[in-house]
C-alpha cells in the first residue's frame, strides 16, 4: 500500500447487487483517479484534503481508511455524482448487475451462450451425430440443458440460495 494525498474532486455512491441483496458502494475522486472505499461510507466531501493508504488492484485504486486532513469549502455530500443505479427505464439493459434480472438486456446474451454450449455438449456427447432422435426430442433435451446453464451463469441459482438462507434465518 502507498500513502496517497490529494483534494477530493468528486464523491459517488453506487448500488450493486450482491448475494446478500442490494448494497451501496462508495468512492471518491482524487488527483483525477477514482478511489473505491467499498461498502463503508467514506465521510469525505468535495474540496476536502485527504490522505489514505491506496492499493492498486485489478479494479483500480482501493482503500479501507481515509483521513480528512483539511475540510474543504466544497459542496456537501448531497452534491455527489449521481448514482448509476439502474432506473425502471433501464431495466432492459444498460447497467451490469448480478444476478441478472429476467428482463435485463444481458439475459439474452447469457441465453444465447447457454444454448450454444448446450448444443455443443449434446453433439459432442452423441459423437457428432445431433439428429439421431426426432428434432422435437433433441430440442427438448438441448433447451432443458441450456436452461440449467442459464440459471447458473445468470446467477439464478445464487439468488435462490440467498433467498433460502434469508428465509431460514427468519
């Protein structure tokens, strides 16, 4: 980790879907770079001079603790960058979420991939002879397998498990 300092240029909060539900993440921009503070509010405002231990990861600069050295005269936290939480109008695509909701635009990509992989698996398992059976029978087998692949890759199984855990805690 490297000790970093600078003046906060922007602050942001974004909701993400985790296996425990929707949770806010917090970040701030210093010296032109966004710094992630994870799921804990950082308590900084635009214009504050801060210092923090920054760690550069594959997801950018991250820190667990930030210290305000000088309070700025900038805007309060309510003037932060708007959240990129998907709105109802964006429910058919636009943002990355996991698990992927049923009507989200990314679902079609997952389905196409699941169907292609299920078809490849079926053909490979049959020794390259896909049409030994009636086409309707083959379709039922391949689509059934594709739905299992889709449920796994779109996060449906994770969501069902989280819901079951949540229900068990009640």
